[in-house]
C-alpha cells in the first residue's frame, strides 16, 4: 500500500478574535480523499460565534473541550437551542443548519468527522454560510434578496452587507443569545463521558457506542461512532472491519502506539500517537493500539452505521473457532505449542472477548485488583502526607517543642508537626514564627520545582494549556485559602479546624452553582445543612479545660471561626475552578500544579516584599535551624500531598476523594485529641457523629444510585468500530 497513513494534526484555515477553523488537508492525509472522509475542528474563544451554515456532508460533531450553546435547525423543523459540554456527541445529517456559541471563559473546541461521498471536494467539508462576507446572499442581487425576504431594498442591502467577518465573529460581552432548553438535548445529544458504558473491560478500558438507540439521528447520518478510553498500558487487540468500512480515529487525550498491517502482510503504519492526531485505517487492514502508562482516549467514526468486526485475539477470536489440528498445520507447530497458545488465550476475561480487547505485555492485573492497589496507594499517600503536613504546620508557629512526640510515631508526623509549626516557640527566648506567607512561598516554590522536573523528565511540554490568568485565579484563591488556614491555627485547635473543613460542601455547592451551573437535589441541601449543624455544635460547645497543652488560654472562637469561614469560601472556589480547568482543557496534573504554584510563588514573594517580612523570616530561620528543618519538611510533604490529591481526583473522582478526606479528618481529630490532650464535650461528640454520619450517608446514597443504574449485559454488546 503506497498511501501515506501517518497521523496528522489539523491546520488553521481561517480565524480571528472570535475563534478559528481548522481542517485536515487531503494533500497531507491522502486517505481522506481516497476514503471520502472529511475532518475539521472549530475553536471558539469567549463570546465567539460561528455563523449559521449548512454543509455538503453528513457528519458527527464531538465536543473536545469547554461548554457552550448550539443552534440546530433540521429541514422544515424549528430551531433547537442546546447546551453543549465536553464529551457531547451530536449527529448532523444532510441539510441541517447549525450555529455555535461560546459564552464561557474556557475555549470551546468541536471536532467534526463525516462522509464526503456527495461533497464538492472529496476529503473536505464545504460549508455554505448564510451570513458574513462569504455568505451565499452576497452573491444575489439586492432585488432578488429584497423580494425573497419581502423587505425594502435598503433593508436587504443592510442585512447582507453589515456582517463583514467570515465564518466566525466575536459578539459584544453584553449581547444576549437565546437560552438553551434541557429538553432539546433529548434525541439530539449523547454525552459519551456520562452515558452508560457499552463495554467495561477489567484492566483494559471503557467504550461508549453511538447507535440509533441512544442517538436516533445516527441512522440518518449513516455513520457509526464510539468513544474509547484505554487504560494505561492496556491493548486494543488486532482486528479488522469485514464489511469494507473505514475507521477514522482522533486522539482525544493521552498517548500510545498504533500498528496497522495491510492485506499483503506488510506493516503499513507504525506510529506514536498523541492528543490531536488523526489517522485512518483502510478497508480490511488490521489495526491494534497500545496505550502509554497514562492511557489514551480516542473518538472514532466508522463509515457504516452497523459495522462488523473480526478480531484476531481473545477467546472468541477467529483462532478460537479453528480446530487444534488446523492451528498446528497453519502455524506448523507441535501440539504442545498449539496447546500453550490456546491456553494463553483462555486467560483473557470473558467480557474482553466481546470486542477483542486484550491485556498488554506484561499482562495487567484485573481492574478490581488495580483499583485496590491504586486505592491503597491513594489512601496511604493522602493520610500520611496530610497528617505529616498538619503536624509541621502547627509546629512552626506556637508551643513547646517536645522531641518525644516527634520521635514516637513517623506515621502521624503530620498531626504533630502541624501543631508544632503554628503554635511552638523556637530558641531559648521562645520566639514565635509568625510569617505564614513565608510558609506559602516555601511550599509553592518546592512544588513548582518538583512539578517542572516531572514534566521535563517525562518529556511533556511546559507550555500552558489554559490562559495564564486562569492559573493566576487558582493561585490567588489558593494563597488566600492557605493563609486563612495558617492564621486560624493560632486561634483554634486542630480538631476544630479539621472538623470545620467538613463544611466545605456548602461553599462548593454555592460555587458549583455559580461557576459550573450545577443543579443539586433536595437531599444534597439536607446533607449540607446537617454537616453545618454538626460543625456548629463542635465549634460552639468546647470541651472542658484548655484547648491545647501547647497554647493555654489562646482559643479565640470568634476570630478563629471568621478565619475558618474565609478558608472554606476560598477553598471551595479553588477546587471548583480547578475542576472547571480539568474539564475544560486536556490538562495534565503536573501542568496545572506547575503554573498554579509558579503564580503563587510570585504573588507570595510580592506579598512578603510589601509586608517587609521577607528578610525577617529569613533571619528567623537562619537563627533557628530546627525551624528551617520543619519548614523544609513541611514543603516536601505539601508537594507530595498535592500529587496524591490530584492523583486521587483524576483516578477515582471527587466523591471518592471526599470519602478519603473524611476518613483522614476523623483519624486526625481522634489522634490530635489523644496526642495533644484536646478534650471533647458530649455536644462535640454529637456534632462529630452528625457530620461524619451525613457524609458517609451521602457516599452510601451515591453508591446505591450507581448500583441500580441500568447497564448493558456484556453478552448483548455489539462490537464498536474496532476500537
């Protein structure tokens, strides 16, 4: 096969302030023309508006990034205004008129894949714009336009000539576009990241297939499609389309390797894939993919609505159908080798057979075992680093340094050192370290250095994925969060602060409604109220005796609670905005950590200069070497805890992370009370029961909802496009 199959990136065709249009050129990717396939992308900045148009090709649109609004007008139908977001797939048959609008800060990026058999140019989409400098009505005379629209010629001339931009424009910030209706999504849009899984392979990956059942318009488009999320180092086993269908694949996230073998047994493609690559597998060619350690996601279309695939690995592959004697003769091997071959194939999980998924070499553990290992890794990492972090934090700013506590338990270092940094005097003169912003600076500069090293070592780009000011927003909010947390430790005990953090559900819900436009059910508000009630009981009804043996008589409820309210508000905004960045951009964990902490370094450094406390903090640390050691250890543990937190959220999601954090807080409170003598009143015990009971009830209800959700039996699963 002489056709170049090398994966390609899209090139910009036109653009402006409102956004840009990108396409893959048939001259650079010849299979587009040969297979009559079109591929393009639209990227819209804030207030970007893709003018109304219709196309010469039926296609499938997939939202790669961001969220926005789409207008869709089917032939002889009313306009449907639809809210769209990352992961949405939309079938666009012939004759449909569409427009796209981005009202959010995050760039909205859409992928279009379709069949160009009836197009003006094979391998390319041709859009006919209804307005703009190249709109179709610019070609008509004013007389024809005025009679067609039944308006005066002067009005017709104004309508046709006022819009001087081409394809994409930027609207004024105050311009009001039509509001979408949730009901309009029914039958028009399927979110591939939220839809029920058609295939869930243990240790392999997950697949969502677009079909006439979940997206009826797919039948009119005449294409099949799927989203495949391949786990780290997993393999999509060799297979081919036996009904002459082409496979068009776009890499959405991650990276991996692909090999394609032609009918003559020669390898026609061997390439390393990365996000943004597009490649096409010719008819009857055999394709296989292996994900890198971070995994790989791709969105594919198949040039038939009901593809039939044959796989050459797995328990139901062609090899399993052939008799042992045929295998011996075909391979020209002994019965022992044939038996070994057959027995190895039986090790593949039954559900993996359905679509020919296989384990990469070395074989992965089953998904359940992987989750246990990863879950243990996450829990131990968060528990140990945050407990060490907490001990260090309090230990630098106010109480007597007791070496026996320090040496008695390395596992619970955090609990001790958090009390030590913020509440322990240093030196013979018992000086207190009061430069909390300096702690922020040290923590962030350590984290940024480590994250930069990780990015460079893994050969990942240091370029920002999102606009720099968005990293800055997270940074400012995070600095305010940390500062409030540090200052609060001077006035409230560690148990009070730790349990108060459980009330972060309320600010997260508020910020989620404002920033993410999320809607919550009644039980969510009830649980949030119960958590707040429990925290209030814990804070208002202090235990008998002193709050801390390290800080007698210094408990200040009013000021301490005020600082904690500030902490909760800023912390809720920070996590919500970070979630928005992760969902809106294809962003690596260390990319966000690096740019956020770099911004924090700059801001905290400026703050130290303006306060005039930088030199004083350095002088204090230079005179108290034990304080220097505590700060260095605090910064190291803070860096590690940030990694474990990000890893847990990305691997298991926010709910699992919240459950782990709740468990960590419970253990921290109990240990702090035992270790430092924090007494608990019976009212505080009731408050603790209410808080943790509510949080675990929430986890139980969410788990129960997922358990009763309808799912597809693996035996009934239909093979998606060779993915």
